């Protein structure tokens, strides 16, 4: 940004649903991509993997996404997670019943062992992986605030109909990513792109 500083940001997208989805659709993920190289691969993944409404049950399986991040961090160091959603994570007390309600055989799949967002959130914190959250509805707000606060992330409302929605999301992600390079980089980014005070992360 200043002094020709350069930081490569590797990005992976994950889309999670709930336990009425078959195992191959419960959690789908892209490959890791350098964001500045060819973002079209990530866009293509999103276009081909958009969540369908029939795979929601009041809340959603945030926990399987967190568990995958914990697993992947053992192979590739992950600095931060950005969670975007319109409903909260499955309540811990509901997971077993939801896993057994749809006649889906979880045996011999990567989801054979049940997980919950609280246990996985604790693992993320232990690994020093922050989760910044964007809630699209008030229904998700309390849970998303809890997740961000517990893991050391930041929480924001995201109005997808807002003309500045993409910019605000980009600014938060960039600031959180640049923190690994020090506050000087973050300050330079905020100055260069005139980041709104409401989206200081």
C-alpha cells in the first residue's frame, strides 16, 4: 500500500447447510486461491455451489465449517475466518436430533462424529484463529456477536442490498488479513481506502 508493501492473501470459500442435506452437500469448499491471481475461480465456485433454501432448518450447521477449519489448520496455518449468514449456528442441544431426523446415514462420511459450534469455537480460540462475522438478519445477530467476541474477531451487520456492501465486506477482510503484517499496514490501508469508522476492524 505504502512503500510498495505487498501481502498475498490466500482465500478459500466454504458453504455449509444443515443436516437435511446429504453428506456431499452439507459442506462444500473451494480450493485455496491467491485472491489477487485469479478471483474468477472463487466466483465460479460460488455460482455453482449456491445454497438451496430446502437445506435450511431454522438454524444451520456452522459447526461443521468450524470443524473443517480446525482440521485444515493442522495442515495449512489459517489466520482468520469470515462467517457470513442469516441464521445462527445449531443449538448444541438440537444437533443429535437433527442428525437423526432425516434418515441420512452419516457413517463412513467425514461427518460421522457429531460436533457442536461451542467445542469447535474453543478449538479455534486455542489455535488463535479469529472469526469475524457478518449477520444478514437480526435472527443471527446474538450468536454471531458471541462467536466474534469469543474468538477475538469483529462483528458487523451486512445489508446485501446496500450499494456499499461489497466494499464494506472487503475493507473488513483486508484489515483483518493485514494485521498479520503489523498495524502500520492496517493504518496505511485505512488511509488509502478511506475506510468508514463503522467498519474499522
